[in-house]
C-alpha cells in the first residue's frame, strides 16, 4: 500500500478506536453547500474533521476564491481515487475502473486569508437567551446547510452551528447544551430520548420568550413522533418518560420566576 495512503487510513482507524467517529459522522451529515468538500467521500470528510476544520481545499482552489494560504501553514492529505480506462468485454465500450488511490494536499480554511467566503457572510438574528450560551462558553456560528439540516451542537468544539434564523433551531441546540450539563455527557449520536428532550424543551422556550411557538408545533410533534417510533413508544409515552429532564433543562436555562411561567405555558401545549 502507498505509504501516504496508509497514513491517511491509519488516522481514520485511530478515530474509530477512540470512539469519536459516530459524532464526527453526525457533523458530516450536516452538509456544507457549494464548497469542494461537499462531494468528498465519507473517509475524506473524517480526515478533514480529524484536522479540526469544516472546509479544506487545494492551493489553487483557495486562489480561485481570492484566498491565499498563510506562510508556514501545513497541509494534510486526502485520498484521491485513480482510474484506468478499459474495454467492457460485453459492450466493447470504454469504461473507467478504479485502480487504486493516491493522495492530494489540502489546507484548512483557518490557515488561509483573503476574501470573505460566501458562508461567512451569513447573519444570525439576536435571539433571546443567546447570552446564556455565551455564559456557558458556547460559540454560536452561522453555517450553510440544506432543507434537511438546520443546526447542530458540537460538545467537543463548544459550538452551536446554525443554518437558519429560526429561533426554534437555536433553542433546540441550546437545550442540548443544558441537557449535557445535567447528565454529564450526551450520547455520541442522535439518541431518540435526547432529541425529544431538546425538541420539547425548545418548544416550551419559544412560548416563554414570547415567540409564536404554534408555528413550529406541527414540525415539533412530527419530530418527536419520529424519534418515539424508533424506541417503540407513542409520542405521549415518550414525553412522560422524559418530562423530568425537560423541567431540569428549563430550570438550568431560566431563573425561578421564568420557570414558573414556563410550567404554565407547558400545560397549554
């Protein structure tokens, strides 16, 4: 095996051994649009996340968007498939067959400077309770996404990433942060009960801070219903199972007076 290819694969296997791959895959599934890495393989995405970045490109690719690699920066390698042209024995047509892999050098966005990237120009509104996230040392960042993924919380990076201005998404991720503080550590994947805690808590927070939570209720119910089915429970049974955690999450985010109001609003959901 090519030594450079072996080195890349060794880094990925090390992450599997450390048990961090499921969480990294969850972040990878939050897709970035219109950047080269969007079309990369899962393996290369893992390599990119191992190097603590969400955007990596070759030297020329950075130049094409008006950015230069900083002097002294170190690249890392990703796998690049190699193909050879062959004749299909049955159709006699030319086909491309995978013959192996080589590597290519890429640089992290953090190691470049120059023009502002399109996704860096995304602006988020100032939601109530953002100061609570900052108080807990959590960074809030706008990122590009798609119609299926609107945000995520990274415990390792202490980061809430948002691809929508809707407050319900921010509150969902903030509730994950609070839940983590209560139980000590979140499971490294989208655990159904954890997701139900975050979604129900977020819906209550919308009501508490004066937002029209009703516009999100349909989506919230379907979200909870979907995760409840995964653990073979009805939405109502699942909510009853985690309602004490919801109360603890709200109590941690809000002061005592707000929490009392939250309980009243909760009963109207």
